[in-house]
C-alpha cells in the first residue's frame, strides 16, 4: 500500500513513540490525524493486513519491523527536506513543516540522496529530531522532557516539537533554540545565558533536554 495516506499513518505512529515509550491508541491516532475513529480503525486494519502494524481490537497500534523501516524512510525524507529548506533557502524553523509535508511525496530517491550528500549527511533536523540513515537507524542521546525535569537540572536543548509554529516563534524570541544550555528554575522558568526566562504556555511539553 504505497500511498501518502498510509505513510501519514505510519509516520504518526512512529512519532508517538519516538520520545516516550507508550504505544499509540486508535483514539490518539485519530486525534493526531484529525480523522473520525471509524476511518482510523478501517485503515489500521488495512495496514495490519499489509504487515505494517500490529493491532488487536481496542488495543494500541504498533509498527512491525517492516512498518518501522517504511516509516523511518518517510521520516528521513521529511527531516532532510526541512534541513535543506533551512540551510539552503533561509526558511525559519517554524516555516518548514508544511512545505516538507508536500515535498516529501514529490522528491525522487536520487534527488534526496543528493540533498543528503550536499548537507553533509546531517544527523538531526532543525528541531533536533534525529534523521534516520538509509537503513532506518537513528542516533539519539538520553533525554528528559522539560516538564519532567527537576529544578536545578541543567541540560542542552535536544529537541523542540514542530507542531506549534507560534510556540516555536515564542521560544526563539526568548533565546531558546536547539543546542542552547538551560537550567530549570521552576515549571514556568528556565535560566538561559545567565538570565531567567519565563516559558511560553506549552513549552514544558514541547521541549526535551539532555538527561
């Protein structure tokens, strides 16, 4: 089932367990994709028949080894394109997601390989998400979600979720970006570059630090 719709499902399942361990439920998958639960149930059955996911009625959905490889391939395309747009075309990190959603289905494997080589085979995209290599493998450091980090915890920003462009802009305005060193002061405040910074709403659930 080589289709953009199927790829979107696999990508959403992959994303869900990338930064935490609980498998995704059909209702969560429906919410992420903005679809009716009945539509998601039907597609999950088709993906299971293709050997791409495992699922039992009312249970969570998980990728099989084949599904993991295919999802990693789509993720690789998306994140390489985002990195390409930022480095080569001057896009800001809050502008690339939607463009990459369109281009990931249009670029040939040959062009993608050329982009990867030109960029020096980057390991991470502009948001800090790991770019799978050609085999689907990723390299990721131990991490902690900002909201789960205790006061006094100091770490480098590993990743910022790209789901909310407004939040990305708010973080940049506060000098918080991938690679910045932060110290957690409280649930609402971090210390960056020697200055206490009040976090924008939602930052605690959207920023990951080195453990």
